[in-house]
């Protein structure tokens, strides 16, 4: 599993950018997952529903399943928040794991920067930032990518992670088994 993060201050456009990148990755046959860190209390459950009622009655975990999806809700109930590596263990295998937030974790990441947010750049203090996606001109030694060009950013992430598409993996497997001698 290749991991690539997106860091930046609230309002910089991380979520919007990731939303545009995901279809570009999946169109290349990649199985993509995402972990998003929330800095505030959030709820994915609906008040009044059975799962909400069971969780609020004291369950530590509630798993809701259907023919279309399943979700596991885990209440920490005073326990420490798990770190990123611990959360990754909960995911099924995928080709590319995108991480939004966790800006201080030591993973390769793209800084998403908008000057109008009024916050300083993160990359001078984080050696794990590989490039900056911005809509402004910056004086930085890092590669800068146009925040409004998701295709170029997706290409950078793919090259940075060398995440092959499923068709490339299939071709490689056929080559290793001697079934084809060149890439199709």
C-alpha cells in the first residue's frame, strides 16, 4: 500500500483537491482509500437510529451492515486517540491510501496552500512535504503545482509513489509468467 498525505490549514482546499484527484486515480485502475483526521467532535450516525441509540447506551463498537456498505463506529470512551499507523491497520488493502490531515506525521505529503487563508507555509518545518500545491506564486525550493490543475497533481502523486495501475500490474504479472514478452 502506497501512502500519500495532504497537509494544510483549514480552508486551504485539501478536501476539494482530494475529491478531484480520487476519480483520476480510480480511472487508472487504482483501488484508493482515505483516512481523514478531524480536529473536532464529529458524528457519522443519525440521532434516533438504532445504531446511534446503542452507541449512546454505552457500546464501544457498533457495526452497521447492509448489501451496499458497512461501517464500524468505535467510541474511544476516554481512551487516547489512535495514531495514524494504528488507524491504517483497520483498512483493507488498497493501492493508494490518501491521508488528509495528520500534518505532523512522517509520511510523504503535499502541502495545500492558499495565501488568503493567512497562515504560514508548513514545508519549511516539515521535511516530509514533497511539493506545494498553490494558486499563488511562491519562493520555495520545493516543486510547486497549480492547485487548479488536478491532473498534474495526480501525475505528481503517481510518480512520487510509483503506484502502478492495475493494468500495469496485470501486464507485469503476465510478463513474469512468460505469457507475454512486451507491454501491451
